[in-house]
């Protein structure tokens, strides 16, 4: 082994072919190891050390030194001063030590340590390991698959080409994967992570981090803190984790999960899936056909463009479908659902919910408690459920269906159909020509404006036609029918009904669809019959003994008679007999025989108005 020693001057030392040791001492020295396994010590001063061939060890010592490892596998230590260390070829180990150093691995699989100082590390080619250590360092992985560690303070890490792993560790770091399928871990503090091209995995870990997936199918996890995640291009997976995070999917079909905290999720372009997780979250699907899940907490969900599906899940949620044809599910909690534009489906489920279809032909379904449904514009279908619900059709030709509970249905503008069900329901027709059906209980039907049709069904119902030429049919039960303004048609049907025509030329119709039966036809009370204006309509299907001319009036005048006592009515040879004393109206089926035969008392006219044969219409 040869030993070469310099002086206090500026020396040039060249080793030779064997294993040499070179000492530069003081001065600005130039040391070249040559062939063999050499050790080079720069000493004091600004020195240049070249390992040349062989597995060499280079020590810059004091001064701003330049260390070049050369070929083969070298070790280079900068020591004090601002050093430049180049590994060149081979698998090298470079250590900057004190000072602001510049380390370059060169070819091969190198290990670079920054140590103290603000250092620049570049792995270049090969699968390299770079350690920033203390202070604010800049690390470049270079080509191939590198591993970078930022260390303390505020570091910048760039993986460059290859599938790299970047650890920010402590400090507010900036990590960039660049090309290749990279893994970036921010570590403690507030970091900025950018995946670059290809399929990357980004982990913010501690601190308030910013994660950018950029191109490729990336996975981003915010970790602790209030993080901002941007998926970028392609199909990405974003997880906010702990803290109040902001997630933006970017283009592509993305998956966003807020996890813990009050998060803001934006799917942006593409067919995205958003899950708010724990906390009160804000979800916006953006363009595309998206699926949004509020999960726990009081969440806000906006579908955006496209045919979206929104699930509020637990909590008191607000859902807005916005553009196109959406499906909204409130699920648990007291939710507010708004379909907005498009033909939407809204489901309240559990809780006291508010559903608004908005524009378009919508379908709204109440849930288990007391819900409010508003169809809005378009031809809508509204369905009550268990609970006392309020249904309003809005504009358009709507269909409203009550269910269990005591429901209130309002058709609103448009020609609507309203259906009562179980419970004591209140049904309001609205401004146009509506058709209203009561349910099985004691319901209230109000046609409001327009020429309406009201059907009482079972129960003791109240039917109010109001303005327009309305048709009122009490159905089963003892019903109250009030025509209101207009020329109304009123059918008591089964039960002891009370009929009030109101203003206009009204018709009181008797037709059970079968032969006269006292049980089927009942005894109705007509409260405001006006002689010469109103008509009592008798159908020959029920009043089989009647004959008519041109299906309009009695064939003979003796088919109708007016008497003073009920007994005279039974003895009369007329088929229809009116007791002007008490207002009772009889059907005398056996015409003069004992009693009324199969006929009997079927109506009472209040205030005993004048009644003549011309006040009747006989129809078939």
C-alpha cells in the first residue's frame, strides 16, 4: 500500500495501480486515487478528490470540496464546507456532513445522506436512497426506482422517473412523484404531495396536507389534519380520513370518502362515487352519473349534471338532484330533498322529511313519519306512507296518493287526480278540472276551482265542489255533499247523505246500478232544491217501474203525484210521490197496492219546496 502526502501548498497527488492512501493536508489540492482500493483525504482547503477506478473512500474534510467517486462502488464524505459530491459509476454511498452540499449519485444504486445544512441530492440513474436529514433539503431521485427521505425541516422531494417512494417525514415538505407509479408519504406537518404521471399512492399523514394525484389512477389518503385532495386525471380513489378535508375527484370515474370530520367532496367530471363518512359533510357530484352517500351526520348532497343517485343515510340531510333525472333517498333523519330539473324520484324514508320534485315529471314517496311532498313543475306522482303527510302537486297534471295516516293532499294548478286511503284525509283539488277519490275513513274532499269529480268511497265523507260544474258522488257512508257555484251533479249513493247543490242549475242523481233497494239507496236530504231550476234525475236501472218519453220526462202525468200525508203516498197510483208537508220523496213500486212494494222513502227535501213533474229527468 502506497501513501501519498501533500504539503501546505496546492498539491497534486496521483495514486497509481495499487491500494493507495492520499493526504492533501492544507492548500487547494487535487487528489486522484487511480486504480485500486484507495482512500483520499482532502484536508484543509478547497480540494478536488477523484477516486477513479476501484472501490474508493473519499473524505473532503475542511473546505468547499469536490469529490468524484469514479468507477466502481465508492464512499464519499464531505465533512465541513459546502461540498460537491459525485458518485459517478457504481453503487456509491455519499454523505454531505456539515455545510450546504450538492450530492449526485451518478450511475448505479446509490445511497445519499445530506446530514446538516441545506443540501441538494440527486440520485441520477439507478435505484437510489436519498436522506435529507436536518435543514431544508432538495432531493431528486432521478431515473429508476428510488427512495427519498426528507428528514427534518422543509424539504423538496422529486422522484423523477421510475416507481419511487418519497417520505417527507418532519417539516412542511413538497413531494412530487413525477413519472412512474410512485408512493408519497408526507409525514408530520403541512405537506404538498403531487403524484405526477402514472398510478400513484399519496398519504398526507400528519398535518394539513395538499395532495394532487395528477395523471394516472391514483389513491390519495389525507390522514390527520385538514387536508385538500385533488384526484386529477383518470380514475382516482380519495380518502380524507381524520380532520375536515376537501376532496376533488377531477376527471375520470372517482371514489371519494371523507371518513371522519366535516368534509367537502366534489366529484367533478366523470361517474363518481362520494361517501361523506362521519361528520356533517358537503357532497357535490359534478358532471356525470354520480352516487352520493351522506353516511352519518347532517350532510348536504348536490348531484350536479347527469342522472345521479343521492343517499342521505343517517342525520338531517339536504339533498338536491339538480340537472337531469336523479334518485334521492333521505333515509334516517329529518331530510330535505329537492329534485330540481329532470324527472326525478325522491324517497323520504324515516324521519319528518320535505320532498320537492322541482321541474320535470317526478315521483315522490313519503316515509314512515310526517312528511311534506311538493311536486313542483311537471306531471308528478306523489305517494304518502305511514304518518300524517302533506302532499301538494304544484303545477302540471299530477297524481297524489294518500296512504296510512291522516294525510292532506292538494293538487295545485293543473288537472290532477287525488286518492285518499287509510286515515282521515283532506283532499283539495286546486285550480283545474280535478278527479278526487276518498279512502276508507271520514275524508274531506274540496274541488276548489274547475269542473271537478269527487268520489266519497267508504266512510262519512264531506264533498265540496265549489266553483265550476262539478260531479259529487258520496259513495258508501253518510256523506255531506255541497256543490257550490256552478251546475253540479250530485250522487248520494249508499248511506243517509246530505246534498246541497249551491248556486247554479244542479242535478241530484239516483242510480245504484241495480234494482231499487232501500238498503242500497238510503234516504238522502236535499237541502236547497229550487223548483224550475234544479233537477232530480232518476235512472230506470234503479227505478224499473218508471217509463219515460224520449228518456227525459214521465210518460204520463199521473206517474208523479203530490200528497199531504205519508199514508196517501203509499196508496197513490203514481210511481213517484212527494209529500209537500214534510218534503219526503217516495218511490211507489207497486202503484196503489199496500205500502210501497220494493220501493220506499229515498229523499227528503228541506223547506218543502214546490215540486212538479217537470223537476224530474228520467234516464236509462
